[in-house]
């Protein structure tokens, strides 16, 4: 067997690695952690931050342009890697900031954020907004305002993020009116393995794959071990890496390796004990804080453990390279252009 197939570091060094969803704080410490992990591109997707958050991020990127740079195209991602810098992508996990009291998306607001660098947009975060439903209300569909939002997302060539935080029916409705455009789920886990309301169904995974899209797998411990019936358990016991690798194997069997990516959802630099609205984060979904990640992938610098684990489970080098970054880059190019 060639050495490349046995060495996770060699595989990672030969791959442009994309951290497909990670809302960690934008700090020099985390940029260095990404570099040590071999990550070249970081989708930093937050819960619909407004203009000030973009301004703060741009100021940071300007101050540290020798280490990290904003990118809006695949060409810029490759250019960042060649220059030894991390490629940063702006994303939203919901479109809440676009809503107004009349239930209408302001017609120019999304365009303004696009100009600020926004390239990935989700619809709802766990609960309903004017556009559609969150994962806690899976049977509610896309609203009329949501239909207009999806149309505007595609018109601007922004990547649409469904599933995960967004409810199943809303996600399926959005996919139905998105013919010919790849749709992704940046960060979720498998409901067939763990019945957590935040996890996604096989039906939704297959619908995303049928668009040519990608499903990012999170490292969040609760989504590997906490079910909707565990509300009396304050903190879900931490599981090991094998449970996380099971998610990759399951999706490989269901939709194939062309539709799987990294979406670890780390929150490095954020307060692990910060309070969160229990209506948005109920005990049927989340443990009480501090939240845990799976043992062996608790931080981005442990990424080689994933590569090694996939090798040991019989994944080919070509398949692992797809998961580490090639699948995300394919979809980015299809939606944004080169």
C-alpha cells in the first residue's frame, strides 16, 4: 500500500482542507489552531450577525491579512492557500436579521450583506421565523416570505444551507424550488443513529445529495448520544471517536462519499457557560452547559484523528480527500463560480 494511504498527515498535506462550518471566535489563537490542523479554508458561520459583526470581522482581517483573508470565490481560496494564509468565508446559520415586522424580507438587505462578503445562508435556527421553521417544528413549511428569500439567495449566487437548525419540511420545500442548484447542510448528524431533534433524516440527506450538495458532520457530543427522551439527564456522557466515525460510514452507505464534508461546529473562544434561551435550546436537544464534543475530536487540531480513523475503516485516499475539502470546493464553485 502506498505510504500516502497509510499516513493521515500526508493525505492532509496533499489536500486543501475546508472547515465547512465553525462559529469559533475570530482570534489569532484560533487562526493558529487552524494552521496547525492543516486547514486552508474556514466557513465561519454565525447566527445571523448584523452589520457591526461584519465590520468587526473585516477590521480583524485587515489587521491580520498576513495570516487570514476574506474570500468569496474558489479562485481566492486557492490563492490564499498558495500565499500561506487561511481563507475566511462569511456565513449565516439563519436569516433572522432580514425579517421585519410586516413579515417581508427587505428587498435590498441580503444584497448589502452579499457585498460585505456573505456567501452561505441558512433559513431558521431551531425555531420558526418569518421565512420558515426550525428543527423543533419539523412539520412546518417554507412561508411565502421564505420562498422569496430562497429565490433571492439563488439570484445572488449564495449557497443555501438547509437541515440541521432548519426544519425538515421547510428544508424540503426550499430544495423543491431550487432546481439545478446544489443545496447543502453545513452541520448536522444522523437522526437514524440518534433520535435528537437537531439531527436530520435520511429523506433529507437523500434530497440534498440529489441536488449535488454536501452534508457537513458535526463533532458536537449531544448529537451523537442525546435523544429527545433524555430531558432528565443534565449532561450527556461524552462518547468516543468511533461514534463520530459511524456518522461518516452511515452517510457513505446512504448517499456516497461525494456528499460528505467536515462541519465540526466548534465554539473555540466563546464562553462555554454562556446562557442560551431554553426555547431555542431545550433539554430535548442540548445538555446543560458547558457543552462537550466527542472524545478525540474536541478541537480542530485533532483533525488527523478523523483522517486516521477513516483510513482504518477502509476509506480510500480519494474518498478522504473529498471529505476533507474537495466536496465543499466543488459545491462552492458550482454556486459562486470559480
